[in-house]
C-alpha cells in the first residue's frame, strides 16, 4: 500500500451561513406582510405545477381548483 500524500494546507470544511437566522426571519416576515408579493410568489409556484393553497371566501382550497390547470392549452 502506498502512503497518502501530505498536503501543504488543510481543505476547509465549508463556510457557515453568512446571514444570521434573525435576519432571515425578519426578511421572511417582511415578505409575508406584502400581500402582492405573496400572491405573485403563489402564482409563479402554480405555473411551475407546485401544490399551492389559496384562500377563497375564507376557505383554503387548492389553486388548481380555483385557477384551473396551469398547463392547459388556450383556445380562442
């Protein structure tokens, strides 16, 4: 068996998060306050085919039931 090569320097174990948890929590809270941003994010997720829940008349419903299938073909 051969010997392992000796390294000149030690490889880093990876960097930690550069943004604190408190800062991320505040950013998330700001995003939830802005209703327009929330709905645009939901619309983008719905277009990608993800499972999105929307409130309609105080009832939580799947976005596919409310907005329909995002992959349907349009007919004029």
